[in-house]
C-alpha cells in the first residue's frame, strides 16, 4: 500500500465518522470560514495565495483605513466581489442539503459573500455582516448592494443624497465590534448543538477560536474539514484534511446512505 492510499483511507474514515455523527445528531451547527469559498473564486486573507499578499489590510479592511481613503476599499471590493462573480460551490450546497434534511439547524459564518444563502441555507448567522446593504456614514441613506455593484463597475460609488464618499457596506471591519445580537445567537447555537462542524477556517480569529470550545464544553461532538491543520485540531473528534468542496458532498452522500 502506498503512502497516498493510506492518506485516502484516513480521509475516508473521517468522512464516515462525520456522517455517523450527523445521523445521530438532533441539532447540528456548521461554522464556516473563508476556506469554504475558495472554490467559488474568492481567495482567503492569509496564506500563499491570500489577499494580504497584495493588499494591505490596514488600508482596505480596517475602519480607520476606510475612513481615511474609501476609494482604496472600493478598489479592493471590486476585485474581490465584482470581478470574482462568485456562485456557491458543492460545499455550500452540501450544507444547505443537510439543513433541508433537518439535521443542520444553523450555519454560523465569518464570510461576507452571501454564498450560503445563494445555496439555499435558511438560518445563517453572519458574524462579520454581509455586503447586502451599504450605508452612507454621513447622512444615513441606505443602498442595496445590487445598486452599488452596478455603479462600481464604472466608478467609485458616492452618496446620491449628500455627495459623501463614506459609503460603507454592512460588514465588520478590523477595529469594529461584532454585531452583539448575532454573536450571542451564535454562542447560544454553539451551546445547544450536539454536533459542531468547522469548515474552512484556520480558527485563529475571535470568536472562531472560541465557538468550538463552547460547543465541546456543552457536550457536543466536534468535526473539522480544512485544507491544513489548525492549532485547535486536538479538541476535535473527527479531523478531515482536504478540500471542503470535495469532502462535504461525500459526507452528505454517506449520511443519506446511513439514514436509509
Ligand atoms: P483564514 O484565511 O484564516 O483560514 C482559511 C482556512 O481555509 C485555512 O486554514 C485554509 O487552509 C483553509 N482552506 C483553504 N482552501 C480550502 C478549501 N478548498 N477547503 C477547505 N479549507 C480550505 O480564514 P478565516 O479563518 O475564515 O478568517 C479570515 C477572515 O477573513 C474571516 O473573518 C472572514 O470574514 C474574512 N474573509 C471572508 C471572505 C469571504 O467572505 N469569502 C474571504 C476572505 C476573508
Ligand atoms: Zn449621504
């Protein structure tokens, strides 16, 4: 048996383990980070192909940088969202299917790309907000993302009411607090779930790092599907290293087979 065979066996075994956990679950919660959207064409922040290799997070993702130079942020947003034209990938659809099957009760995400909703997930807790609305920080005028997106294809959007450049999407920038109601609901879900699955997160950003621990303390079984190891892997009952878009559809298939 070659080394690769052994690797495949390990992943297959972990996939079966996660599927069994789900079959026995009454209330599973999935937590996702930027890794789940890589196959949709949206890069992660950190890592070799990460956005931070080319963009300065202080400039484009902090509230201070934004207020100093909103144009720079919109340049970044254009590359990230408008050009990416992202649509959900098999990992997003697999999670939506598990909700449809009645086992996944909530998705907690750090992503701002709205791809869980596009895939059909109903209960999505967006810890970092989303791009769906854009507010003028000067006069309070609210815009739909679709409207701003059209303008962005041609130029930097400015407020049509007051002329301000400070148009800010409802996402959480560095230096801003998380939306307290969403955070407390995410904590509540982590406490009451019996299975907690992490997908595509390095688990270094707060509260990503603490939610699996809350779930574990409350007695939940823990699983993680991630391309590379994290510092928290030792607290997980099942660990599947690989691409979410390949592993999660297999989990769903096995889940359905076991349920039959
Ligand atoms: P991270 O960049 O710290 O970690 C992403 C993890 O995903 C890495 O450990 C990587 O190994 C893994 N990964 C990469 N490709 C994968 C794949 N195909 N399948 C499974 N795993 C894969 O991301 P984070 O922990 O989510 O934190 C970064 C912050 O960046 C988050 O707060 C998030 O809001 C923000 N962000 C969001 C988006 C988005 O909305 N899509 C994109 C970039 C960053
Ligand atoms: Zn305005």
